[in-house]
C-alpha cells in the first residue's frame, strides 16, 4: 500500500487552504475553494483503488479467487462530488459577480459595507 496518493491529496488540500486564508480577491478565493474540492477527488479515487482490480461486471459468473473487483460506489461518489463541485463553483461565481456589480470591488474587506 502506497501512502503517496494520500500525501498528494493532503498537499492539494493544504495549498488550497493556504490560498483561501491569504486571498484578497473573491475570484481567487473561489478558485482556491475549487482546488480544495479537487483534493477530495484524489482522496476518493485513492480509497477506491485496488491493485490489479478489474471492472465490477460479473454477468452472473462467480468471481474467481485471484480476481479483485474495484468498488463502483467510490467511483459514483467521485462523479457526484464533481457535479456538486461544479454547481457550487457556478453559484459562488454568480455571487461574486453580484457583489462586484453592487460595490465595484472584489476585495472581501471592502464588501463589509453590504448589508441587507
């Protein structure tokens, strides 16, 4: 078992989190949230990976002792995660666009004037 994919997922998460903390622009902040979200894709695919695994298509045949099937639930969760990530990204970009129209800036500190 290799710990490299887990380390890569953790590194991607930390890079995105650093970007979120240090961001001075809403668009940069949204991109960093997307990077953090992509670390979950790597993590889910790492969890579902099996060395020498085959597709989980059995056609009513028993699985041989030497064959290992990959779990399809993890793949479905990854696809769901991608769809949710794109939806959240679109919503955040729309909110940033509305904030820019209202104030003329994308600086989070200057958006404190928005109330209501």
